[in-house]
């Protein structure tokens, strides 16, 4: 697919947090956008976004904000997409393109289909980039450089709209991949959603004792960094990709059961097998992809 240059006259970012704010900053830095309007709930976050130059102006009224828009980005927690699409259904100008940054794709696409009479100009997207911080103050222009962004168009999606969204993400340094929403949700359940739930669970299990926390060091910090992510965002991701995540939790539980049994029977060979295969798999992954993370 050949990609064109991006020029956006008016971008509306619904959900002016880490992801929406970072895309706005990066597009501004690349000279690809003339005006960015932020939409959100709290006036403090939106005022901070203006102060930091993330957005040019803001509104709490989605319909008013999109009246002359050419690109809309939904960057709200995924379960909030329903209420956003419900308003866009009656307010979106004909030629406007809508995209999103949600961490689950089948749920967001189902949400678009529930409300929009024409889903052809909705291009689902998920940048595989982020931090554990939230809000406009956490946004930075370099976030997407050399990171993957997955688009999950289906047969109804307009090819030109896909090309425009691809060009937008490439303009901020992302490497665009296209796959089905089902594949996206299965893969991301394994490499992102399960590790987040495991990190929340480990911190809760260990955090029952403040005494243990006092002795936690770098390994614990590295393993649990993502447990500092937004609880609201992760509640939505978990509920919106429920079946895939349950499958991955089952797989993790099976692995833990093998380790537990090996410990109970003092089976050092079984432990060595499991630790060696995990080390080999991770080392190969890091040597192949470590410099692209
Ligand atoms: P964030 O920093 O918490 O930003 C979300 C923004 O949405 C907040 O500024 C919040 O503003 C606003 N918001 C929340 N509910 C809203 C609603 N009902 N209507 C309007 N605005 C609302 O979160 P984020 O990390 O940017 O994540 C945004 C999206 O990107 C999520 O769908 C997430 O799954 C996805 N994503 C996140 C990451 C990551 O690592 N963080 C990576 C890739 C994709 P107020 O609180 O002021 O209302």
C-alpha cells in the first residue's frame, strides 16, 4: 500500500491523556497538523494540555468540537468508546476520518458498528507504545518513534481512510502493521494484557505485607512497573478482551501448577527444564527484537 504525506487541518483528540496528547505533540512537531482540539472530562487536565502546548483549545462538547474536523482520534479508556460513538453518530461531518488508540480492537469495532451508520471511515488502530503514566502532563512527542502501530481494518473500511491513518502514524515515527482485530486481541492478551494482570496480582499478593515491600529491589521494581498503570484503563481492557485474557490466565495457571508440583516433589530437573526453556525463549526474543522495543 503506497503511503501519502499527512496534512491535518483540524484534529480532535477525545481523551487528552498520555496517548492522545503524545500523538498531538508528535504531529505538531512533524508539522502535520494545523489545529488540535482536546476533549475530556476534567477541565484541569485540558487546561494543563493547553499550557503544555499539547492542544490549542478544548471543549467538553464532542458534537461542537467535531463540526469542522477532518481527523478524530478516540483515546479514551476502551469502554468509554460507546458513549463517544453515540455522539459522533449524529455529529460527524461526512468526510471526517475517525480512528482510535484503544488496546482492544474487537470491542471498539463492535462499538463503532453499534452507533455509526457508516463505519467505512472508522480505521481502528492501536499504537504499541506507552508508559505507566496517565494524563496530558505525561505526554511526549517521541513516544511512538520506532514503535509498532497495529491497524485492524475490515472489509468495510475505506482503503483511502486506512492510507491516511497509516500516513499519520508513520509521520510520527511508528511502523504500521495490519492484522485482523481477532488476531490483535489474541496476541495482545498474551504479551500485554496477561503481564499487566499478573503484575497487579503479584503486587496485591506481596503488598499484604509492608515488611516484604521494604526489602523489594530492582527486580521487583522492573517486574511490577506496569502495575502503576491506570486502574480505570485496565478495568476496561480486561472486560473488553475477557475471553482471550481468561485463556491466557489458564495457560499461566498451568505453568504455575507445574512449578508448584516440582517444588512439592523437590524435582530440580523439572525446575531446571522450565527455567531453561523460559530463558532461551526470552534471550532469542531479545536478540531478535530487543533493539526495536
Ligand atoms: P490516559 O492518560 O488516562 O488518558 C485518557 C484520557 O481520557 C484522560 O485524559 C481522561 O481525561 C479521558 N477520559 C476518560 N474517560 C473519558 C470519557 N468518558 N470521555 C472523555 N474523556 C475521557 O490514558 P492513555 O494511556 O492515554 O490511554 C488512552 C487509550 O489508549 C486507552 O484506550 C488505552 O487502552 C490506549 N492505550 C494505552 C497505552 C498505554 O500504555 N497507556 C498504550 C496503547 C494504547 P479525564 O480523566 O480528565 O477525563
